């Protein structure tokens, strides 16, 4: 046993620590708080929110158009007639109601 020399533990320990740190940083780069997967999730969420915003803007534009058409400055008789029929149940004298 005197002729057998033990391998130095220092280089093996440095290699193991280096591999462990490299594995940790790779894992963190992929799945961490600022990793690639989290970024993809944020991009998908941003796209969904942008689509929702576009739908809301279109809805607001449509409602603004309707309120403009019902305002004192702009009177659309067809829209007024439609709203009176829907909300108040009005009918014209020349119409027949079938229930």
C-alpha cells in the first residue's frame, strides 16, 4: 500500500463544484424567474392582453358612434326608431303585431 498514491482531491472538487454551478446556471437560464420559458410566457400573455385591448378599443369606438348618433348634434332617425322599438315597445300605426 505504500506504493499506491491517492489522486489529489483538489482538482476533483473544483471540477465537481464547477459542474454543479454550470448546471445551476443552465437551469436558471431556462426555468428561472428571468429564464427563457418565463419570457415565452410573458410574450404570450402580452399578445393576449393586446388582443383584448384591441377588442375593447373596437367596442368603445362602436359605443361612441352609437352615442354620437343619439346625441342632440346628430340625430339618426333609424337608430332612434330602433331604440324606441326595443326599449319602449313602440310600433308604427301601419304595423300589425302578432303574438
